[in-house]
């Protein structure tokens, strides 16, 4: 009977272990990936940044989230910058499009030229379409944040910007929308994450348990 009770106790504890989330199964690693969206002059770009929290306290984890978000955003701006300035990168993208879509090389080259023109003329507008897609935390030293853009998010951001511009015209006291208004605050909601209040400990940290949020990534 004692053995049976011990086995039952282990089995009851297993779901708690299996369901514990962190970055170990997060689907993206630091870096970026871009692919062409047929019929649009804006590619789909997903970028992930990484940061190390100063401590396990919720405030330091939140700071690391923002740092990782900045790193992810920088991946997208770097991609745009390199594509604009590097003929070699444009050539690589041309070949990639030709291989993936089956287009002839001239058609693929035209697609790349259209993307480059869009980036050159409307880079700020494109970046406003950046949105938060996912984040994870492995205590005590790993945070990942993923952001992305695609034609739909850029168009949505442009519609919001147009509405804001109309509002600014009629309400001068409002401030203009920042370039990164499309990105949700990656640190938002951490206070609602599972925390442990270690009031008995000397460090008195408000620790954040490991977590992984990937819901938006699946449909992006």
C-alpha cells in the first residue's frame, strides 16, 4: 500500500513538471528569417532577440524583455538596411525567390527591386507594422522576444497612423505616434505571470517563474 501511494504521488506531480514552461521548447532562436509574400511588396520577417536579466526579480526580467525586444527590432532594421545597400544580398534574395516560387530569374529580380523601392521610400511606415509575436523566460538567465512584420500588419499600422494624423489635426495637444507604436510592450503582463513572494528570504525578490508565450506565432 505504501508503494502504491508513493507511485500515485509521483504521478500526480508529473503534470506539474511537464507543464512547466521556459525557453527550452521556444520555436525561434536569436536571428531573423524573411520570406516573400506573393502579390505584395513587403516580405514577411520574423526576428528574435535575446537578453540576460540582471536578477530573477520581476523588474529585471521586464528590463531584459525590453532589451530583447530592441535586439529583435534591430534585426529587422538591419535586414532592411543590408538589402538596400548590398547588391550581393539583393542577388541572394533573387535566387531564393526563384528557387522557392519557381519564377524565372527576371521576374524574381523585378520582385526584389519592388521590395527595395518600398523599403527605400517607406521604411518608417514598414517598421510601424512591427508587432510582438512571442516571448519566453528561462530562470534565471535567458529571455527571448520575437517580433515580426508582414503586409497585413504594415497596412493596419498605416491605417492607424492615418487616423492618428486626423486626430492630431483636430487635437493639437496629442503627441505624434512613435515609429515603433506597432510593437506591443514585451514586458507587459509580467505582473500577471506566476510569481513567488520570498518574503522570508533575505533577498526579498519577486521572482518570475519560467514561461513561454507563442500563441501569436502560430498564426503569423
